[in-house]
């Protein structure tokens, strides 16, 4: 396959960027999108030119690092996959492909297709965890004295466990933000809030958690949710917008308990 690529090139956060044209020749239909970019970069290096900077890590659809908008769609035209899982057989010989980074004020561009997504990390640091004690080892003193039960011994209804696992599937890639016309992070934040709110271990701190994480989300400059549903459509893990509704309910319940 021979393809024409229009790739966003930007030297740094404060620099002006633009789309630059590249030719990808003799591309195997069985190669992944990232492998195709590897080949383009190898050719650029051979010519003494600077390669295209893009994020990647596991290349197995797990880490969410390969954040690219391909022909206007985060992670490309296929549903529920990341860029590293996108194969070139999706495209046709002679196609023109436009490749851009995530577009969001909260995700400033570092270089080319690489963006700074530490805003997500700060939302998690705000309270995306369980800090209260949920049980000790079988030989601990408190276990023998009838204290806090071990977390693995707490019975959880099957629907709650499955819903929590569905929320936990979020890999924090940011496709929801890139797809949303408002650059909202509600799907990401709601998945992280819901994952813990559904489980007994997360309930003692549920009110403080949802308030802190939503407050941090707003501080980062993400937009509001206006129910476009683009986030769910673009999510590589199929996270449901129903978690946004759950987070809103959690937030309403938490408001009277303001610290």
C-alpha cells in the first residue's frame, strides 16, 4: 500500500505547529498503525530529518499512550481499539490520512503528536484511591480481635462487582476528552469515581472523593458535559456514559456533607 500522510508537527509547547506531508510507501496491510509510523520515521532518519514524535508503550491496547486523532477520530475509525491495535488493512491504497494530537487546553502539546496528560494524574491524586484501612493479614492482631474484616472476605453483589470492573476498564488515554466538543473529562473522572463508589471499600470516603476529584477536574480546565455522547463512542474500552450519571448522583449526595 502507498499512502499520503498529513502529520501535525510542532517543535514545542510554545511553538506554532502545522500539518506536514509525508509519503508512506510499500506499507503492509498487516502492519499496525504504529509500525507504519515506525517505518516512516526510519526513512526520515535515513534522510537526516527529524522523526515524528509520538507516544507509545505496551502496543497491546493496555496503556493508552498511543493517543492520536486519525482522520478526525481519536484512535482511528475502528471501534473500541487503541492506535496500536489499528491495522493498515483498515485503509485503502492511495488513501490520505490526517494524524493529529489530542486537542484540549488541559492537554498541552509537548511535541508533534505527544501531549501532556498529567492533568489526569492530578485528578487521581486528588482522591482516586482508598486510604482508609480495609483489613489486615490473617495473623494481624485486629483480625483476631474482630476488627476490620479482610477486604477479600467482604461479600459484594454480582451486579456491583461487574459494574465496578466495567468502570475499572478505563485506561486513562484521554480519547474521551479529544472526542468531546467541550473537551470534557467527565467520562474519565466518573469511571474512576464509580469504580470505588460501587465497592464497600470505597464507600467510607465516597463523599470526600467525588468532591475532590470533580473540583480538581474543573481546576485543570476541562469543559463541561453537555451529553454529546462522543466520549463513549470514542472510548477504546467502551466505558458507558451511565457512569457520568452515577458520578452526578454521588456528587449531589455529597454536597450536604461539605467539609
